[in-house]
C-alpha cells in the first residue's frame, strides 16, 4: 500500500524544511505539498514532529561466540529493538575466530540473518587470520557485496591479528577497493597489564579500565593508522573512547591518511564509575575499550560536533547478568559488551541535541548519513526521490525515562536504566512498509534484506 507522511519537518544531513513525503514500491517517489496521491494511500500525520531518514547502526554484534559464551540476541529480537529505537539498517560484525574458516563463518552469519530480520542489514567481514586460503575467500565475500573488513588489534590469539596479517589484509583491501574497520588496542600491552593486575589480587570489574588505559588505545589507533598510511588503504576506527586516541586519529587524518572515526553511545553516556559500582554490579558496563574518566566524554561530544568523529554506533553486544558472572573471580573473564541497539538514537538526541549543542543536521549525519556514505549504502541515509523509504517520524515533545520494561533486546538488564529521555520515534518505515506505528511494532521479521554493496575505495 502506498504511504504518505504528511506535514512533518524533514531533517536531513543538509536540509531542514516542511513537506509531505509520498512512498510507493519501497521508494520515496515524491516530496512536496498537496501531492496528488491514490485513494488507498495510508497516511501518517507527522505534524509537530520531525521526519528523519532511517538511522543506521554501523557496528552491532548479534550472533557472537565470545569469551566462552554467546551474545544474547537473535536477528529477530535485535532488529525489532533497533526499529523501536529508529534504527532501520545495521551492519553486523561477522566474527569467526582464528581457529575457524573465514568463508564458513561468512556463510554461517549470513544464514542466521537470512529471513530473520525486520530491517535491512549488511556485514563487516572480520579477518582474524591471514593464511593461504584467506585472500581467495575474501575475494569471494567481497564479490557477494560485502565491501568492508574488520580487524581486531586486541583479543590476542582469539580474534586478534598479528602485524604481518594486518599488513596483508590492508594490501588486499586496497587492491579490492574496500574499507577496513579496526578495534584499536595494543593486544600485548593489554595482556601484560591484565597479568600484573590479577597477580596483585586486583580481580574486580573496576580493574578492567586500568588493564587497558587510554594510552593502550591511542597506541592501537596510531598503529592502525601507520599501517593504513604505508599500504594506502582506507580505514575506520571503531568504538573510539578517549581523547588520546582521538588525537592519534586526527594526527593521521592531518597526514592525509584516509581514516574515519566511530564512537559508540555507551562511551558518550557512561563514564568509568559505572563499571566501578560495588558488589560486581559494574560488570554490566564492562566493554572494550573500557568506559573512561569523565573528561573523555567532553572530548567525544566536542569531536562529534566538530566532525572529527564521523559516526555514532552502538557496538551492541548483550549478555545476561549470569553470563557476566563468569568473571566474578577475574575481570578478564567478564564477557565484554553492553546492549544499546534500541537506545542509541534516543540517547544521542536527548544528550546531544535536546540537552547539548549537537545540531539536528549533525545528529542525522552522524547517526545515519555518514555511515551510508562511508560503507556504500547508497539507498539509505537520505530523504530524496529514489531513495529507499526508510523513515523515522520522531516526536520531540515526548518526555520519559529509559526502563527495562520497554526494552525489546533479548537480555536481562539495560545499561541506560533510569536515564531521562527527550523525544522518541512514533512511526518507523522499512522500505515504505510501516514497522512501528504509534510506538508499537507492526512489522515483519522476515522483511529485512541483505544490502549488497560495491567497492568504492
Ligand atoms: O566490549 C565489546 N566491545 N564487545 C564486543 C566486541 C568488540 O570488541 O567489539
Ligand atoms: Zn571491538
Ligand atoms: Zn564490536
């Protein structure tokens, strides 16, 4: 059924104006006033509301065997939670570990998502080793439309690559015209510091941050940038958490390295005192890179406003409290990750736009448009005739408090519990079909499609 979104204030990365949007056959087909539409058109009244392009989360984990357990979500639960929060496309990390086959990993992840997601998605392909088979397998995966790689400089011996493997990966990425995303922490320093802390009896979650201090991340970021510079490949730092790493990234940008920067909503909203909460409660907020000293949050907000940080993602990675308890005796065994897929847009709007100094356009750019541009999602992140009709009608007058009772992810706590929230999506569409109507999911968990991309670097 065709759809008309009427009377809203359209906000994109470039524009801010009032108009109606008409959608047919999955696309936006007209934008204007007094549009002539068929009698059977479904109408959403957006007066008094913003209309944003569907938001894109460029860093999520859904299927993830990690630290002796599995992240809790399914593609169905994660995509429903995403849509409630205004996210209409996500990029999942395909993460086979070093002992697993790259291509088999790709097919496993692809098969799990296929037919189970309520919104569109694509993947970053992790390269956790580089052996005789890897190049041919990666060529096949890129030919299937996956045009971004992922490397972990951390998680030594599991997901982490050695420097020679990093070099080979980036040379291949350059040749194939794909971008490489990277988790930037120096694995050796993390391993040494963890051993020293545990040997000194420092075993609680509050020691996670000291085991990977900001210098460890800055070193990893600079290290990745040096490899990019010397191979000529394009890169993207994921979940950058601190001022020191941002300086390393900006330094590389100034040298002409093609490097993009992502920070994630937990690092904007939580400082390290969350992970220091007593009686092991802090384990809920253990992720890597860790939550930082509060001063780093100002650097992230300033960097985002100024465009030094390109995108805001989630690094959504949910574990239950009893999974976190695997690390009661040693913080090194606490599964790393915080659920956030449904909270990103609302928290960024509340603390960036409504209560901060982030402009509406920059909000849209960093949470949608820029990710589409960097990762080649050419039909997404825009409100324009011919673009996919992924749209978010957003009520800025809503006031509420984040609560587990409104949550849709598949785990048993919410890190943002009790945070005040200004504004929320009321209606969300996926290629012209309404998936959230008046704040209720009415979509279809088999509608989501794999977005195949073409190399662009
Ligand atoms: O703590 C995190 N970030 N968990 C997910 C895996 C990763 O490093 O992205
Ligand atoms: Zn990571
Ligand atoms: Zn991640």
